[in-house]
């Protein structure tokens, strides 16, 4: 009897191992993708960050994988892809759009400091990246995208336009976005000029001893400046629309 039991365990063990590895058709939605190409499925995937110890992934409260061995993972919080920051530190960016064009973002802490010799990138200290920086911290989202699971690229207009160039509908939306930006820039410049003129008129009236109400042009300038911001609250980003259209029309 004991011999039969041991024999059954021996033959069932490989099946259990295969179930842990899974396949692309596996109904489980939690998994980690390893650097060696293996995809390991689980019912629960957690990223552990113990104090003063190396981070690791914990699957089903039993299996451990070092953070450096994981290329991507998915759990209740979404799908995440490994990225490398300017200091070659590893982090995971969250996917917000999935398709031939996939969009990702990672939140980082910036330090508005013009004098720090550390952590500077584009005039700001990457406190979240390099661990350096001084001044007032602020959190920002940094966006990336991939095309057909290719390399990560910065999510900006020029890169997106090049990636979507083979879809006329997406290109048309991007052209609308660019024209809209020109209009918004013009309104902002005009509004600022009107506002400055109104403030100068108000200041002159105070200098001349004419205390009273603020010049009407101050309110006009403020209203013109606010138009792009207010309109942006009620319309969807044309770049996002272009990406979504591309993904919809390019489904295999």
C-alpha cells in the first residue's frame, strides 16, 4: 500500500510542476515572467520589499523569485513591465493601454533644485531614481510605450507619430492634436499679454492715487489663459484616441 502511494506521488509531481509553469491559455491571471523566458502562473503574486533586505516576488505564499530575475508580472494591481532608470536601477512600470501599442507609466519623486550636483535630469533632481536631490519634492508620472512588444520608448508626440505613421486615422487625430496645441499656445500667450497689460494699468492707477477696482483687462487676460485648461477637462486626449484607434484597427 505504501509502495502504491509513493508511486502515485512520484507520477503526479511532474504534473503539479507543469501546472505551476502554465501556458498562454491558462485561465489564471496572476503570473511572473522570468528573464529566462519562463512564465510562472499563480493564484497570488506579491512584491515584497523587506527593510534592509533585497526585494523579491512571493507566489502563493510559497515560491520566491528575486526581483532581478523577473521581467514582468501581473496581479490584482495590473500588469507591470521592468524598466531601467537613468541610474540603472530597476523598477516596474504599470500598463494602462494594451495592444500593439501598449502604454506604461511609473511614478517618481522629483526635487525642484537648480543647484544639486546629483539626481539632475532635465532641470529636476530624480529623487525617486537616484535617491539624491534637495528642495520641494513632487511626484510625477513618467510615460513609456512599446510597439509590438518592442523596446520601451518615451511617450511623446514625435515618437507616437512615428509609431502610428502607417494608420491614416491615427495620423489625422495626431494632426488635430498638434493644431489644438498651437491654438492653446496662442491663447496662453495672448492671455498672458492681456493680463500683464491689465496689471500694469492697475499699478499705474494706484501710483497716481486712484485707488479703486482692478483693471478689467486683468480679468479678461485670466479668462483667456484659463480657456485651454478648462477645455482640456471636457475632451479626451487626441494622442490617446489615436493609440486606441490604432490598436482597434490593427487587431490580428
